C-alpha cells in the first residue's frame, strides 16, 4: 500500500509495523521512511498532520453485548487501533483494505459496526470490492477497499482496465531467485496436471491418493492440485506457495512459484528486496496489497485532494450490506 501511495505522488510520513522481517524489508528498500517497529497500541498519533491514513486490519470478530456497538466496544481489536489513528489524526481521507469475507463476518454485524464507528467521526464512508486483475495485476484477488472522506471531499473508485494481463505477461524475463520445492512424491502426483488443470485431471487412483478424504467431499476443491496456465491470470496467492488446498503450481515446471515470481504476480518491482527466511518472504508478499491495485486507488485519492475538479460528481452514501 505504501508503494502504491508513493507511485501516486504521496510522501510517507510514518509506518507502524510489528513484524521484524517486514520492518527490515521496509527499511532496506526505503531507508528514509520513518518505520516504527512497535505494537501499534503503544503509538500515540495525536498531533500528527497528514492528509491520508491507511491501514489493513485483520477480520476480527467483535463481542456483541448490546444491539449496537460503539468505538470503545471494539477495543482490543486491531480495527480499534486503526479507528483510533483516524480519530486522533483527523486526516482528510482514510483508506483501508480487507478480505472479502469481512462482509459476511458475524452475519454482516462486523461490517455494520465498522461503518458505524468510522462514520461517527464525521466522515463519509463507503466500501467497494475491487479485483486486482482489473488493475494491471496478473492475479484474481478480491479485496474490500474502505474510503472515508471529510465532508465536501469527493472520491471515485478507479475504473477497471478492459484487458487483464496474464501470468505469461507478468513473468516475462523474471529474475531467478530462491523458492520452495515439492517433495518427490508430490512431484509424481502433480505431473499428471496440465496447465490450467487441477486434481480432476489426474487418473482416478492418483486423485484418491492426492486428495485423501477430500476426494469424497463436495464443492470448493478446484484450487487443489491447481497448475496455472500462461494465458490466464493466477489465482489468489496465499502466504505459503505449496498449500494443498490452494495449490499454485508453475505452468511448465512441477514446483511452486519462486519468491521473485510471487513478487511479480503481486506486481512488486524487481528492485524491491525482501528480508528474512524463505517462508517469511513468501508471507510478506502473500499478505501485501498488490502494488498496482494500491496505485490505482491511491491515484484517485490524490485526485480527490489535488485535483477535485476531475472527480466525477457522484452521491456519497453510507453503504451497509445486510446478510
């Protein structure tokens, strides 16, 4: 997200991060960024003067003791810390992202609480589901993007691109790098899967061996034993490239994507280096907002602040979905 904002013309004033490898990666690539390595609960945001606050908080459940939760009732969650930053800083715009599943969390109560709390600070708040594949990223990855604007500030979400790029486009001339390997047994099984295929393309006896008990279950299994094809976008990357339920096998070789391939699929520039163990590097990349998706949103945020005359006149509505 910080890279996307940078590419859109913003200057980073502060980043707060608890994971030591993430901190080291940020400091290695941007020595001039002020990266605070601490628990965000210990950070005081009062007195900061910035235009934009961004954050990504986990999809944590709230305890619903009453019929309606207020800001204080979300205490103890990382959403509370993001909301506290917004409340203490009072930026012109705030931007947050989350997984699509947050809309269904606690039968819609979580998203309703989030919207009510953020709106109570005097912001016009909305959210939309954006798919990274529509913004120059070779990956089908849906994320909920929250936008809060002070009264009078207009914002519009970026328009999707008409021509999504493929895995082949993204990995052209990708630098060599370290990467995870499959076991010999797994290689034997996945050799049966063609590009664009999955476990269903294996011989029936191989299917049973690979799938185990999952062979007899129904629904939601096409990510298992999945080999991505060159002429399609990748499926959503996870924090580990060799998970059985969310397999992402290389189109030609029987192996997971390497670290640099992972980074390309998330639209990181080749110049961005990752610090830490192999598993930590995969985790950092898999948890990130795709850079080009972040850039597309950040450009619209920049337009709202610097060139408001270019923002379409659209009504602002409090958007709450009930499930």
